[in-house]
């Protein structure tokens, strides 16, 4: 069990690293959206992201409902992060 926990902890750290990278791209999107006069929330893109992760999860035999719930939180957090810097 100890070896299993070490691997789970390693994966958790890798997931956090990936989230940090994703947040960096979100920050870059802020600059692009401000220049292009785009809002933080673009509903069609939100739908696209959710559809993409559902499909990927399903293809990899991961529960797509769980994946959607996780990504919905991640997307909302990302939009809030952008909205702090993008005027309405």
C-alpha cells in the first residue's frame, strides 16, 4: 500500500503542475481577449471544452460525468480568473 500511495502522490503533484501550466495559458488568454475585445466567458468555448473532455474521458474509459463535473469547476475558476482583468 505504501508504494501505491507514493505513486498516487506523484500523480497528484503532476496534476498540480499541469493545472499551473493551464493557469498560465488562461493568463495569456486574458491579454488576447482584451486586445480582441472578447469577454471572459465565451459560452460556445465552454461547451466545446466540456464536450472535448467528456469525449476524451469516454474514450479512455473514465466516467464522463465525473470528468464534466471536475472540468466545469475548472472552467468556472478560469473564467473568474480572466474576469478579474477583463472589463465587462
